[in-house]
């Protein structure tokens, strides 16, 4: 059985799969059938307890003693449907995933054998999740771990994927502009009604679906992911991760250290590349050396990664920045990381760190190798109390 991490995928060896989601509290599990544009064709493509069957997809109730599940018969999914997303939300109205660790298990729907499990990391204010997706790629059905959270509940997921939501007014609404009328859907899941304006998410929620490099340079927000695929082909060449920063408000020089930590498929630490160890994994990853001030235009430190030469066991890379001298990131301005094609010098992906905390370490981004061989880059932007890369190993493993 495979233990999946965010963004990882597996091919499905069986035609009929069931995805159940368990947690310490009762969860409502739903499924949405999506076309190539990431939208449902109609509200009939929203499968939940009150509309339990659809073309090739059904909702299976656990009756309170077992977890609810979404069952997908890939042989019966109609043409034009390329993805089925499985969502989960706490049954109690307004309850978030704070302190609740849901686990999705992908099983054979025929004999119940487990194929893979996935536990989304670092959940907080989210009140609904896209947990996993069953998708078609080059004629092969696969499953991908997602873990994308929404702070505005199941209604946020539904509207994101094109389901009509009938928003009922609250009994005592605060003064506000009248809402735009929405055509009622039938049937209506009562949990989709929004009795009050949803709370804003703690961090920008990534858009539906994974973006790639086909349209040129990608600018990421925190927690967004880009697939390093262009023209249908994975990028397997040499890339550079450039990291840069400036002293805040024309302050004194700031000495930060950029590093990359390499992990195996079970989040096991393989090695770390930093100013004290400039080459790891037989030269597949190299560091440019230490910058002691942060002054000057352009990248302060560069880490070169030869994706094609990485050993097979290296499936996760986390890029970090630390302040060995103890200066906090509130003293840093314009921190960023950017992925560059080493052959052409073209900037492929950029992530600008927009927030700061009084900590000495930050996890900037991660690269995750998919089962199919392609790599995904996800912006992290999470702060850690650590002045050295050694103290980042455990937090970074949890971020994979």
C-alpha cells in the first residue's frame, strides 16, 4: 500500500475504486465529475448523500458506523469527464479541520483492499477539503493526493467547480449589499446554504486544477502548485532555484543561508545541500556558495538541480532559508525564490514571500516527483524557529 503525500499520484490497477475518508468526527464525503475545463456539466454531476448516484460515480453511506465513501467505476465514467474530485467536510455546521486529522483511503471497490492512503498535513481554518482526485491521463486512470482546503465550506468547493448554490439569507443579516440572485439547484444539499458570509481563508486558496508551464512563467501564491510540464512533456533538465532577499527598510546587512533538503519516498532524509556542503547526491544538486550580506540585485544564492540525474530514491526536495546570525525575517524584505531553466536562463516559476514572522527559518518551496516521473513545485512560505538547515529537516519532512 502506498502512503501518498500532497501532489503525489499512483496509477489505478483496478477498474472500480472507493475513496473513504475517516476522522475523529463525522464527515460528509462528496464527489464531483469534472470536464477538461475543471467544471461540472450540470448540478447532476455533484454526488452526495442526497443525490447518491451519477454516471460512473456513486455515494456510499457508512451509516454512522463506517466512513462515507465515493465509489468510481472508471469503465462507466462518460466521455468528456476527465476527473472526479472527492471532497470532505465536518458534519457539524461551521466546524473546521483544526485539530482533526482526516485520512483518505483509496481501495478496490470489489474486495476492499487498500491501494493507498493520504493524510493532508497542516490543516487549520479549513471547513472543507478536496482530498483526492481520480483522473484520466493519456488513457490511464490515476489517483492524486490533493489536500486543498476551503475556509468557506462545501459551498466554496461547489461554486469553484461550477455547481449552482442556493444561498439562503441569514435570519438577522448584517447590513450589506443584496446578494446576486442564484438560480436554485435541485436537489439542494442543505449544507450548501450559506447562513452568513464565509470567513476569509487564512491564506490565499489555490485555484481549481493544477497549472503547468504551457502559458509561460508562473507566479505562485502560497500553497499553490505548478506541474513542471510543458507541451505535455515533463521538464527533466537542469534547473536553478534562485533565492534572494534584501535588508528591510535599508537596514544592516543580513546573512541568510539558502539550502535544499532531499527526501526519499517515505519522507526519509537523504541529504542536505548548503554553504557547508556544496554538492550532494553525486553532484545532482549543487550550491553556489554563501552570500553574507543580501546586498545587490538578482539572486543571492543559487541551487542547481539536475532533475535527470537525481537518484530514483530522491522524490522530494524542500528549499529553505535560515538566519544563522539570529536576525528575524521581519528584518528581511523582498524575499523570493524562482525556478530557472539552466539551459536557456528562462524564469519558469516565481514565488514572492509576502508575509513575515519573527522567526529565523522559512520553508520557501518544495519539488515533489510524481509516480509518472514529472515534478511539481509548490510554494510553502511557512516559518520555523531554526537558525540552521539541520533544524529544518523534521519540519520540512512534515511539509512534504
